C-alpha cells in the first residue's frame, strides 16, 4: 500500500537514448529521488512516441542522436499532442548551437552529457515546473542574438537548414563519410546524399569540396 501511494505522488519520466548503459545509469539516478521515477525507456523516436502515448509521462529526457528520426524530430512531434510532456534534452552535442534549436523545437531544457548528475536532476525538476533550463552562457547568448536580429535582421546562415541537414552538416565537419553518416543515423546512403545536395543548394556551395571545407570551418567555430 505504501508503494502505491509513493508511486502516485512521484512524477513519471520517459528516457529516450539508444545506449542501454546510459538509460541504466539515468534510471538508477532518477529512481533514487523521492519525487521522480522512470516509467519507461525507448531506444529510438518511433518507440519513444508509442511509449508517450501509452504511459503519458510527465517529462521526457531525450538524446538528439537517435537512429532513424532524430531527437529533435521527436521533440517537434510531441508538440502536436493535446498535453505534451515537458522535455529535457540530454546530449553530447555542443549546446552553443543545439540548445537553441532544441528550445525552438519545443524542449524546455538542455543539459550536456558532460555535466554532473546533479545538473540532470536540477534540469528535470525545473522543466517539470514549466521553466526553462539552460546554462548561463547559453541564456546570455540567446539574449544577445535576439537583440542582434531585432536591430539588424541578421541571422545565422545555417539556420535555414533543417535539423536533419544540420546533423549531416555537422558530421561532415567532423570528417565522417556519407556511408558512415548513413549507418550512424539509420538512413540510406541515397538519403544522406540527398541531404548533402539540399545543403549545397541552400547554402550556395558549388560542389562537395566546398561543402566539406565550410562544414569543417563551421564545426571549428562552434568549439
């Protein structure tokens, strides 16, 4: 009887990450909190969406790099639900760029995987209260960018790319070949080549050599 009462007052969390060890570690971390518990896990976006419909979690912790649809695709899809859960993105990707895109997609928080476990719990509790959770540096950068775009109309060129195109562009910048990118993202080689063609067209790159050079430069600027 005591367990049932405790479960009812705990807020439920769904974990979405394609690494079982990461999910296991997060489950142990969250379940030791008196007000939180992991109600379900998922390894990809399709499985996660089905679990969201089934278990109706209060919050979802999602990684951006998933096979098939990306974590950002999942975050966007969740926003179409009548009562979407709060979303905390937990990712290895540099927050300097991906935090903003995550918030635009509908997430309330962004935590780097290199952060301490305490930051994950802190971020989780904050998004559950409907509040934003990002690092002070990202909050300051977002405010600066807002003021810049409001006064000059300037924006980042890569902002015109889709989330998947950004993912492909980033991986090219890290030196990954198309076949490796396709395997990592669970896509066909033809689909990755199509994304590359769209990136070249949108950004005005003449050929694949220019695409690779500019992708490397962009990745270096994010560091």
